[in-house]
C-alpha cells in the first residue's frame, strides 16, 4: 500500500492560523495580553511620542535609530525619491478614471505595478540586500505621491507635486490638500502614521512575505499587501468607526443604539481586536492626540467609548472588548482634514514601510511558503461521465 507522506506529516492548525508561529523576525512583535507592541527593541508608542516618521522608517529599514546626522541624511534621501517617473505620472489620469468609486487604494495597486516596471525592479531572489532595501525606499517614498495624485485626479483636480523640504507626514497632507498643514495637524498625522507602520504578522504583512518567498519583485509584494489591506476586516474600519458616531448622533442615543446592535449580534466597528486582550495601546495614544484638539466631537467619542465598553462588559462578560486603533484613528484623521475615503489609503502610506522591511527580511530565506489544504469535497476519483 502506498503511503501519502505529505498527508502523514500534516499539522492541523486553528482557522486563520491563529497563534501559529510561521517564521522568526527581528522587525517587531505584538504582545496582546500585555497591551504592548514594539518595532525592533523599542516601544512603538514611545517612538510615536518622541520621534519623527523618518527616524522610525530608518529603524525598520536599517535596524537602528539614526543619530542627528543620519536622520537628516535619511530624510533627504527619501524626500528625493517622492517624484514619480514621467511614464507613471502620464498614466495616472487613466488609472484614476478606471478606479472610479473604488478609490485611490484600488488605483494604487495598478500604479505600484507601473512604478516597479518603470524603475526596473528585479525579483528579490536575483538581487542583494542593498538593492532590495533601495527598492523598498523608492516604493515607500512614492506611495503618498501616488495616493494623493489619484485622489485629486478622481475629483477633477491636478495633482500637487511633492516638496522635499517637508516631512513625510506634512508633505502627505500638503499633496492631498494643496495647502501646507499647521504643525499640530502634521504632528498628529505623523504620530498616527508611526503607530501603524507595523503590527506583527497581520494579513497584509503575511501576504507580502508569502509573495516575497516566491522571489518576486518588491512591487509585486506590495501590490499583494495592498490587496489584503483593502478588505474591511483589515484596513477598512476607521471610516466605519466614524460612521458609528454619526449614526448614534447624540449622547442620549448611545445606550439604546449600542444595546440594540449588540443584542442583534452586530459588530460594533472600532471595538475588539484579534490580538489584544487589553486596551489597544495605539487607541490609548491616539485618544490623547485627539484630546489635544478638543471640542464636542472628541468629547462625544470619549463618551461613546466609555458607554460601549460598559455595555459590552455587561452583555459579553469575559470578552475584554475595548477600542482598537480604528476608533480614534478615524477621529484624528477627521480632525486633520482628511476625507473618509482617504483613511485606509493613509493607513497604507504608513504600513508600506513595514511591508518593505518584512519583504527584505523574508527575502533572506530562500524557502518558499507553501502550506497545504485539507480536501473536504466529493471523494476522488470519480469516473468522468460521457457526454450524452
């Protein structure tokens, strides 16, 4: 009797690979029971509170925080990469038109492919570590330019060319609106961007690493990651959390509105997380950022958070359902003037840096990621019926 050796060595794992360790990483980790996550050896929240985006980008790309001289040099290096190749710029109006109501994130999948081709990205399998890193810098620097250009073109506006004298975050807001942002807005968006650069082996990061394991080029890896991020269960929640605030409307409606939906089995967007069993540290930090702006909208959001957590604790005891990053992320982006259709693209403008670091790390291992599935269909083989 023949033995199916592959079947004999299969390992049954939880749905969604929950809790399954698939590789080693030096980039960072999420410790959900502690409510803590880090980039390299540093607290991600502390980095967001004390450093600029380019410094954290340098940390992920180079493995260390830069000193003052290195920081200035890296900021200048990446700022110089923001302009798009002529052939990509020429194609963006058609990409924006074709994207239609799907929005800039959909268009960016095509635009990233064009960028990789125009820049001559080669398979990571065929190039060394320095070239892989260089390609991730090119792509990451270009993503804000692509996203803002696609957004503006979709509204009949001309794209705004990037400025090298502005920080990553300030330049992003400038290209989106055409006006230089004030310092509070630029810093608030910068803190949000830093807080979402990386977050363990989430769906989009894992997708990027699977593609990198095939030896594909950096653009292909990032396109796959964007596709995963576009799903509402991954990157699409910030605007939906604000939709919840709008639907509730006033403080007196919080309790009945939330109770009705929880009892109906509906998910309350912005609450609960697949990893954290405590308060999401990103939510805690962004709540403080929002409160620096102040105003009725922020006060209402804080009250919604308080009441929702109390109701969830009452109706779903033992579940530990708290606000996640999307709840206050949406509020911060709204306070900084970002339209809701740009919330998830802004998430991508941060996460592309983390994806790039993961692609470079995965490319160090030549083993392709190739799991198996358990077949549960009709027993095989069945004779193929004749055509009558």
